[in-house]
């Protein structure tokens, strides 16, 4: 029976380096998550402060703009259907 032998080169990992790298990646992920939380809470707090300082609340402003858009659409539709002349000479 013939036995087969490998050439002697094997793939080896240094487990200490691998564990250290994984630990560093995990620590960076946790620090990134903490940074994201701090930034998000700061932006949210600033936005709330800005909204409270507004004269007109955003919901009321949106309703007013919606009414303006509906009125402009109605006027444009009426002008288009009635064929209003613009005063330009051809």
C-alpha cells in the first residue's frame, strides 16, 4: 500500500492575532454605534427646539401650502379650459 504525503506546507493561522482583530472590530462597532446615538440625539433635540421656536407649526404650514397648491391648480385648470388669452401678439 502506498501512502501519500503532502509537500509539508500547511495553512496556519495565528489565533491570537485573529482574536485581537475580531475584538478590535467589535470595539469599533460599539464605539460607532455610541457615536451614531449621540449625533442622532443631538440632531433630534435641535430639530425639536427649532420647531418650538417657529411662529407657525409645521402641520399648519403644510395645510396652508396644500390649500395654496389646490387654489393654484384650480386657477390653472380654469384658465386652460376657458382659453384665457395672454396678451402676446402672434
